């Protein structure tokens, strides 16, 4: 796919991908970033890493002074892994990319992500990363709060049954003891908290384009998004 037809350099844009849990946001975001040679940022990984820190250090996230104090000791970095070409989440110098995907983190992350101090901390870092443009970021509030002026906003969705099956497959590979019911319960619970919290709830931005991938292959969804990207780069 060529994004530049003439000699002119294509303009760098910001692409935001928001949507429900497990609807394939990160898959599409990674594909687009690779095609465009853009930076990919998984904003959910930041909330997951903060949750990991809080759990390890017994931080009570219902107490704002405790949260503020803990945040002073958190350093988040996205580090490129040259072996697999992926960008991975590091917390205070430790690669936590694998451990933050655990169900133990998934069970608490929505509560932590609903805390104002946590969101302010994460959002300011996300905005900093987007200053140079040329970025694809996925999450829940990227098109509405983090980059309200992004050139391309995608709101992804898929049938709940499809999403549960996808997440189950992903988690089962790591932990064969996991059940479909557990995964469904966690997904429904997170979607509820993410879309009902007081600060920056999951919403479709007014100028976002909906991409329902329930019945699309990865190749098909990439093809659709690429067309949108091309239009916005003009
Ligand atoms: O995308 P994910 O499942 O890794 O996200 C983990 C949690 O973080 C999710 O339950 C909601 C929260 N989140 C958020 O509130 N805002 C974002 N921009 C990204 C994630």
C-alpha cells in the first residue's frame, strides 16, 4: 500500500482507535503503525502497568493522597523489542509486557483507570508522545480526550460473543485453566465500568468512524482503515 502517490512527503497524522475491550484495537493499530512507519502506543498498557504497581505496593487507589504519592515513583516507558519488532511496556526499568496481560490485572485495571489522578498522569504522558504526530494510539478516550483534534478517529466494535471468544483464545494460550465464563464476566464488567465512569468514559467521538469487525478478517479491516488513512493524509 502506497500512502504517497507523488514526490511529496505525506503529512504525518494522529490516528486514534477507541472501543470496547477485546475488539481488536491493538491488532489494527499495530498493523497501521507498521504500514505507515508510525509509533504505536497501547494506552491500556499504561493503566495496566500502574495497576500492577499499585497491587505490588498495596496502594489503596480509593485514597487520593496515596495515589499521588505512588505516582511519583512510577516511570513508564515503551521500549522497542528488536527480536519481535514490538514495542513493550516497561515499569521502572522492568519489562512488564507479559505480566500486565494477566487476568489478576484485568480484574482491577478498570477501577484504577477510573481514578482522576491516574488518568491525569497517563493522559499527560500520552499527549507528550503525540506531539510529533506520526502516531497510532488505541484506548478508550484517545479520540475524545487525549487527541480531540486527531485527523483520523476510529471507533471499533464487535459482537460481544466474538470478543469473548477472542479474549478467551488469547488468555487460554497462557493459562489453560481459564474458563469462558470467567472471561465473559471480566469483559462485561470492564465494559460497564469503562463506559459508566465519571471521568472520560468510553464514548464514540462525534467525528469518529465506526468499524465493526465482527465479520471481518484482519486483512479486510486493515484494507478499510487504510482507505480512511489515505483520505486523511491528503
Ligand atoms: O485496552 P486494555 O484492555 O488493555 O485496557 C485496560 C483497561 O484500561 C481498560 O479496562 C480500560 C482502561 N483504559 C482506559 O480507561 N483508557 C484508555 N485510554 C485505555 C485503557
